[in-house]
């Protein structure tokens, strides 16, 4: 009933590793399912949660949140009773990740799960790192982005990641002391990385 959390610098290959590892272990891969479960609990659409995660903390989203009319909010929400703000999102995030972990045999993608499950007895916490140049190359190769698009994604996702952890009151998210295993993907291919995590979890 193990739980594996995957944290990563954006473009280091965390989602790819998580999917490959879940397939090999025959575990659930919890990424979009977390969005769906938060949406269900908050009684809003999955698209609303996904957009909220993507834009939370950006200058644009803060400006829009001040300007958006209640009429527009009502159209976006699944129904009149649904509502989502930063505190509600964080509350549900902690709840859902704890529930998913209790169900066991799961690989959880990011979202501060290494903090939320820091005292979980069956959790293994993994961090993937790489330099910016390699992360940009990874996105170009695997997501068919242009050089400029990939560089913008790396920069914006790094800011978004830092913002999420700031809301969780954390600044040490890349500290190796938090993790069972830190994988420098500048020195490993994906197959070897999956092998290392698989060995950790199964022995």
C-alpha cells in the first residue's frame, strides 16, 4: 500500500516518470484525478480548478479576480452553490491528497504532496531536478513547443510552483532533506530513473 510523491522542477520529466512508474507498479497515477476530486468537493467544474491551478498567483489572475463580475463567475461555476478561492482550494487539496494516500498504491504528482504526506509511514518522496537548458530541451522534444514557448513555460511554471509553496508556508521545496531520492536528470536517462524509484519502492 505504498504511496509515491513526485516533485519536480518543471521540464525535468516528473510527469513522464510518474506515469511510467505507475504503469510498472500497477499503481494509480493521481494527477488530473486530484483536480476532478477537488472540483467535486468544491462543487465546481474541473476546468475551473485546472484554470485556477494554472493561473493562481500570477499578476494577471490577481488583476482579473478583482475585476471579474459575479455574473461571469456564476456562468463558470457548475451551479450557484459552487465556489473556489485560494483558501478553499488549499483546504481541499490537503484533504484530497490525504484521502488518495490512504487509498494506497498510488503515485501522486506534485501539489505539495511531499509536505502534506511528510509523516505518512508508507510514503516515498521523489524529487527530479535538471538545469534550465535541459528542461527547455525536454519540453521541445516531448511537447512539441518552440524554443521560445518552452523557455516561457519553464519560467512561468517555476514562478507558479514557488507561489504554491509560498501559500503552503514553505521555501525549502528543493531541499534534498525532504526526499527519499533526488534524481538529477542531467545525469540520468528516464529508464534508469524509473528503475531507481521502482527499486526503492519494492525492496
